[in-house]
C-alpha cells in the first residue's frame, strides 16, 4: 500500500530563541539584603494524595502533586534596588515541607525588554535561568524544570527605566514525592532487566529516528512523545503523543535524553523547550497532536520522523522513556497484530513501562505508525493505536 498523507493545514511559525538566556542573578553581582521573604506552601491534602496513589497504581508515571498558588510578584516577596546598578530586584523563597524537588509553573510570564528570571536553591547549589522575554510563550505560561530540595528562590531582575512593568504570577508548584531527579539520574535501581539502552548494539540501525523521541513532563507526571515531519518538510515542530497523558500545553520537552553508552555512560536533560499549542485530540485513537511554541534549535539535532497509515507492517520498533529513564529500545521481529484501532505488539527485545506512553511505534521503514497506549511493565504484550487519526492544523 502506498504512503498516505495526513491532511495538515500548514502555517508558518515565528522564530523563537532557546529556552534560556545568558545572565547572572543580581544577588551574585551586588549587595542585597540577605533575608528573602519566605512563603510556606500547604501540605498536599488527603484527596490529592489519594489521586496520586491511584494514578501510580493505574500505571501512570506520576512523581508529584500540584499545589495551587495564583499569586503575583506584587502580592508576595519583596522588591529591592541593587545599589551598584540601579536594577530592581524581586525575590521570594518557596518552601514545600517534605518535597524532594520543586517545579514551578508561572501562569503569567510577561517580561519587559532586559528583564530576567532565575531560580536557585538557597545554598546556591543549583541554578536555572536566565529566563527572559525571548522565552515567553504565546499563552503567557512558562513551566520550569524541577529543582532539588524543598526550597527554591525565585529572583527577577529588571533594568532601570524598563518601558513596562513585569507581569509575573506564580501559578502552581509541583511537590515531588518520588525524588524524580534521583530517579531520572538513571542509577539502575529502577530498571527492569529487559530494558535496553538505545545506544546498545541492537539500536545501531535506529540512530536517526531515535532523535525524534522526546521526554516530556509537567503537572507532576511524565510521558514520551515524537517529533513528526510534514509534507512541506519545513521544520514545523509538530509533536505526537497519547491522549491519556493529559494536556501538554504547559509541559517541558526534553531532547537527546539518553545514555552515551550501553548500560553505562552519562545522560543529560539540558536540551529542553517549554510550552506547546494543541492542534487535535482523539480519545478513539488515544492520540494528540501539538505544535511546540518554540522552534527546535539545530544544536538539539532533532529528527522529524516520517509517518504512515499503511497496514502492510512486517515488524515494529519502539523507542521510549520507560519510567522516565534515558531512551530505551523495543523491537518486535514479527508483524504486529491489528486489533481494532490498535496494534498488538509482543516485544522480542526490550519493554515499555509507565512513562513510555505516547512514544512512537515505527514500522520496518522507520515511519511512525502509532504510539504506545497501554501495556505491562515487563517484556510482555503491549498495545499501540493502529494508525494516527487524520488531523487538521489550525490556520494562524
């Protein structure tokens, strides 16, 4: 059967910069009062804890609980002036007792030219930023990667004479119960014996398509996804994932997250983007299509995967982030079985786990024919949607 295209309505995308800018917090460059106002968050309630446990029991990759804040930089924290430069500096320390890490979602992130935001722990061990005007998203929201520990300081620096004032609202904070950063460090504790790194010998033929697979997280959970090509081949950053992963408009998307070797070597989550626009969703096919709000930098070395709705499939290959680990490989050497709107897959190599949801299933020609929808956390049968449902991009 010949390749059949999906009817995308293409629209041009504006150019975006990378997620972070160069910059140094004002607190490291000059003299500011040492006492930073502290905001202690409430503890997760019984219903939130129960939902967290139920979703983990249902096989979803969950690591934390979202705590609502909804407070602006004019309502919490304190403003100071840096004497050496005249810059205005706002700071607040968030504390969520018992959290293994804290992730922050800014429900409003609108900065004037030259304004920059930083996040760091009070000891100065870890620093995220700078986040400036170039990292703004069309929906005004910015999701940030988690920072180790139960305390995090937010510092916003504004140059003198800024033409407008900052619009900065703390939307939610993700209270990490799992210790997700230690988990993602991939020390082997969480790996089943049948998981295979994508850079093992079995993955030698898939070194191009592996670059289409991304890890995404937000709202205390995580899934896998893939970057899809389009018929114009113009680099529009379309992202395909599972509907049951939930809304990903405020997610963080991580590229090139894989071990450098087979069963050993380092891995990094340094290549990330934030935010996307949902274009289509289907519960029947358990699929969602997004366009990332930022163009993917060439330094991330993305691969825009081809796709197919053909049914003459002779073998299947999956690449995913099971349990949020660096990329793993799964291979079925027989034709996947058609099961209504699903492919039923029996892996000969590798497996899927919570966190693999939304990852692509490739055919023998390395084209995406579906995504991971359900399955067991072992080298057993798994199911993925039979084919992507035809979808239409909105014109903008």
